[in-house]
């Protein structure tokens, strides 16, 4: 340690994290499943740079999220920043390339960065899985996003998920119905977005005089009058039997209000198309309390959540945003899409015990009983790998079998292969079942093993039967 | 366009690029193939943040690459930068987490950023596919990286690739043999690294008096004397029959030079293990001209290249770096690994005509002949998707079939489904073979189609036979 003064402390930047193999294997599995489903719907992969011009990210006069952007200068003196979502870069790209197919269906799986305050489970870098269809105003495109996402969640085995649907148009009608000027709309939507987490009474306080939150912070109110708040309450507490019933109740409440007809007709089309696809009220419901915070939505909005794990909030959210591309030079191009919160979904599924993972990809561990036999071990590993079985030879510094098997446990290998001089002479290998009697538990920061008690099976097999015997032992799990 | 003054010009930051679906589909295919092979060797996925502390990236006193780093401050005032490779973050991680399995085999597929001057095919953001084994000094670990990568290149169908192997230890012996002080070593290696691109005469000039390059720039020389250069030339022009012959020639040349024995013994072990794995001289050769520019290598070094496309340089490169982890507080931990240049490999394979791609994932295109039948089209698409066939319904604004089919061509769909009132009444659909007579050509900036002449087949089938008939038409390609 003579050079220790020159050494750098190995540490992460505040708000950033490493994703270790146990969690990465889950992420890869979730991404692969989602990708396969969305590709079946005709969505194609796209990649855009992490770094964009600041005015591309912000618009000419700066917009929401301005504070959150990590910004810097390139060697050419250009003012740039790290993207904070995948929607703005998509809008930039669509405005930039006139010859893209239209409609343009794409998905993008990529990191985004936000410089806001990190907290438990809240990081400054996280990945998003976005799907969007650009260049169509048709409701069928919104329905497709919803239907494909339902299939993704089903394919992942997410238990009892539910998708809520509403429309910004309906919320605009609500503003008129409540007698408020359109300029108040976004403030009201932002407060309504808190209904799920804060409840109706807190929301009513925020619509009127304001309130003090649990940590003692004062949240200012919007100062709306009682008549307006009563009407808003009437809307958000609407209920009906299924989508059709809710829609009828909304149409009834809003009868005669400007814009009510096209808004309810849009939800009617969504209902009809979902019904034709066999997607029932139990999976996709109309929810008048759904608002979503972002300013740019212009039509249908949707969110998926897990009633069994409500603390994780929505695992998918999106909607129609017909005005975003117009921010860039060029024509107005309608668009709709959503974002799957991959890491949040994994956290929820781990909590529910739906996902389990392993510390590594390795199925078979080849112990090194005699370093002189390394070529034999490599040959054994090669034959298993040719058969598609993930195999690792021990290459650490431990000579003893016990310590080598402790390593095999650490990487959650399921079968160990023992081959010493005796076995070699007999033309045999010994197989040891390692997986018997333990269980892998993966948390957000890595994997650990819970031992349920060891019951290790072991057998000798001829070299020629190696692959078949390993397959059999792996299949017995 | 009344608001055009407020609009932002949609454009990329200099040196950055978008990857459109045609190329992304190839990237995903290459990554999936490499991942499957490396996972069979027991490498597990890992992710580290894009943003690291500047001193982590640079070491305490700054090092190579310092100019290239995109740097900025976090809201907490921390000095950070974007990673420029995946090796330094791995070393940081291994030093930071004492409880990782050791050896620790991991792969990471991620973007890296370098602020140097962009040029043709040279971008400031690109993805790397790195594999490394940390925590073992054994030669078998180096051999495993080589063997696994050979399997990746074979699985990708890369024609006639070759892997060159040498060792930094051998180059250290060369420095002694040439009578030079060890302090000159890195300068000499940096010049030798140019042998492939610049040739022997240019390298000899750079070792002595310097030279003027093609653009008229003066490249200073190292000022070595003739005796040293003669000995270096003798080494880099060594040849022998296969690995064993080259090794014998090296041993002969370096007989009696300090360090020669362990260096040749190391290559001897590599040769033996490769031979035992059935990997011949035609695939992996010892090449005394291989130097690799990076300072941190300490043992075996290796590169893969495509003799049929030498202009792309190496598509994989790496080596042993036993000192890198020690830069961080903690113990010295030996490590070896390499990096697959995914984008460069794709460019080379496209050039060689080995890879072909498509503009989208869509196999089947459902035309919208009658917007009133949208639920029927959705049902048709749903049945195909359930059968695993990627299907897209036309959701654009064009009413005419001709324009819709032009869109289907644009996304390179292979079968179109036509369903109007007549077909509906008969319980039929019409299938149109779109792929007949054209070919998809994908360049680095996107996909285009070459028409070889249209010969479109069309047939009507009962709705019940839809999936089978589509499968048949797709299989006929």
C-alpha cells in the first residue's frame, strides 16, 4: 500500500447506482419480453444520442424540467445537455427526417438523466422503455399502445394488473364545466394527478386554500371557489358499471358543455375497439380521476398499475401528444405513446415474489481439482457450451474443493463437475447437484441466497454421457 | 407557421448520430448473439452509470484521455464526467464492492463518450460490448476470452476472421533486447501499434528521425539509434510456421534476454490450451507486430480483424491489465478482457454483404380498405400476433390502397392483407406477397430498398386459414 496516497476512492456519484448481475438478468428478461411483444405489433427499435442541444431539450424559452437537466459544453462550444426523457428526442428526430415512414412506430430502451433530488428508489439515471406511434391522429393508434402493453404485462406474468384510461379532452371539458378559464387547466390537472397518492380531501385543500403536508411544508392552494370544487369533486367521484357505465355517467354529467361530445365519442371508440379485441373492464377501465402531470398531452391518457403493489405507483404511463413535434421547425404531427418503467416494474414484481433471479448466468461449474488438467476442464466446458449449457471453469486462486464450491454457491451454479486423476483414468466425471435446498433472493442492490438446508446429490457418469446427465440434473429443478 | 419564430431547429450535436431502425435491428441481432455466447461462458450482465467522478475516470493526477472527457458539475457541486470506456468503471466497481464473487466475469453493453474530433465513421458516442474476468492471474482466463470471442464471430457468420495474439511481456523483453530503457517502452509500443496501418518504413521513420504524413503534418521521431531499430525490425518481421513456429523463432531471438523465459512460457500455455480446444493456427495466430496502444496492459494482448475488410481495423481488442484496479484504494486485482466494436463490426459485415436488414420489424401489413372495419382489422392482426407474426395495421391518413401499399413497401412488410366488404361477406381475406422482387439494403444512416422488378402474387383464403396461409407465404421467401 505504499502508493496509497495516490489512490482514488472508488465511489459513485450521488444519485447514481450500479446494477449488479442479479438485477441486470431480470432487466434483460423484462426488456426482451417487452421487445418481443412490441415488435409483433410492428414497433421497430431506434436509438438517439444521450446528448442533445439544450434548446432541443428545453424549447426556445425553456420549459418544465429546465432545472433537472445535466448541462455542459462540447469542445466546439455548443450548449448541450443529457436527455431527460425519450419523447423530446423522438419529436426532434421526426421533425428532422422528412423521409421516415409515416406512421412511424418505434420503441427505444435507453437511459435518461434527471438532476433532481435523489431519494430512496429515486435515481438520477434510469432506463425507460418507450413506445410511440408518430404521424396518426387515429384512436386505433392509442388503442394499439394500450393493447400491446396489456400483452407485455401478461407475458411478464404481472398478477392482476389494471390499466386506467381517460382523456385530456375530458379534463378540458371539466375545466369548462367547473366554470374555470382554460389557463387554469394545467394547475388543476397537476393537483388532480395527486388523487391516488394524497386522497380526495388533500386534493380539495390544494384546489382551495392549500395545506400543510406530513413534513410540515406548506403547499399553496389554487384558490378555486366552492362551486368549482364541488363540480370537480362530482366528476372525479363519478362511477358506473364498467367502461360503458362510466362513459354514460360522464356524458350525463357533461351534457351540453362545450367539447363534451367529441371527448366522450373518443372514449366510446376506445371502448368499442377494446371490446372487439376481447379486452374487458377488468383489465382496462375508464377512470375520471386519471390526470397525468405532463402539460403536453392532448387526447387519450393511460396508466398501468399493480393493485397488489400500489406503493410503486404506475409502471406504465402515456398518452396522446399532438403538439410536441410542432415545437420544432416543420409541420404539426400527431403522436401517441407511453413509457414502461422497467426498474420500477422489476422492483414491484420482486416485492410480489413474481420474479426470482440468480447471481449469474452460470448453470454448470467445473471445479479445478488438478491445475495440470486444465485442458480437460476446458474440453468438458466446451462440450457443455456446445450443447447450449452455460458453463464456467473455476479460475480463481483457491486450490481446495470446499472453497471452490463456496464460490460455485456464490454464483448460484446448479451443477458442479468434479474431475480428478481417478475419474480421468476411469473415463468418468462426477456430477454434484448444488441447487438442491436453496433459494435465490434478489433485491435492488444485488442478489443473496437463502439456505433452506443442504441436501446435495452426487453421481459419477461416463464422459460420453456428460451432457445428457447434466441436462437431466438441471431439468430436475 | 405563425409561431415559426419560436420554433427550434431540429438537429444533432456535432459528432453524435441517430441510429434508425434498419441499423438498430442489426445492432440488436449482433448484441443478442454475442450475449448468448458469452453467457454460455458464464459471463453475467452488469450496468454502471454513465456519469462517474472525474478522479475515478482520470486517476488522481489525470491520465490519458483527459482532454476527451465530457465533464460537468452535478447540482451538489461534484466534478463528474461521462465514462469514456467500460474498463475504468469496472475497476472502480470491483475496488468498491468487496463481496463480489471472485473471479468476477461480467459483460456490459453500453454507450461511451469521447469528446475528440469527430470524423467519417468516428462519433463522440458509440456502444461497446465489453467482457472481462477480474480476480484471476491464470492464462486460462485470457484463453477463455479469446475462445468465447471466436465463437461469437463464428456465430455471427463473420467470414474468415482472424485473431492475433501477443503479450506485453514479450514487448518488454523487446525493449531490453533493443537496449532501450524501460521508460521508452510505451512510446515504442504506441509507434509499433501503427504497423498495420502505416507499414514498416513509416514506423521505422517514427522510431528514428520522424516523418511527414500524407496531409503534410510533421510527426516527430523517437530518435532511437540504428542498432535498436534493427533489433526491433528483426522482432516485428519474425515469422514461423504457425503459433509453435513463431514461438520458437521468438524464443530463439530472445535467448538469454532477461524476462524472455516467462514471456514465451505464457504464450506456450496459450498455444497448448487453444490447441486442446481445437482452435488452430488459421483462427488464432501469434503476431509479434501486435502492440496495442493503451498503457495499462500487462500480459497477453489480442485483436480480431477481418482480412476481407482490413480498412475497418480490429473489431475486437483487449488484453490483461493486472494493475488497473490497484489505482483505487484496495488491493491489486489481476484482470483480463476485451471489447467488441459492435458498430464497426456491423459496418464491416454490411460491406461484405454478410448482414442484410430491414426497415422495420413488420412482416404482415393490414391495409385499411374501409375505416368502418377497423375492429375486423384489429381482430386479424391479433390472430397473427398471437401466432408470433409481427403485424401492423395501417393507421396513416391515406385512403387509397396504392398509397397504403407504398407505405407497406417503405416499412419492408412482406405480406399485405386486404379485407373489404366483399371479402368480409365471403368470410375471406386476400393475401398479397410484397417481398417478391426486391431487396433491402442497409447503410450506416438507414435502410433503402433496391427494386429488382415487381412480381406480386395474390390469393384469397378463408379467414380460418389466415395464419397458415400467411406462414406459407412468409416461408416461401
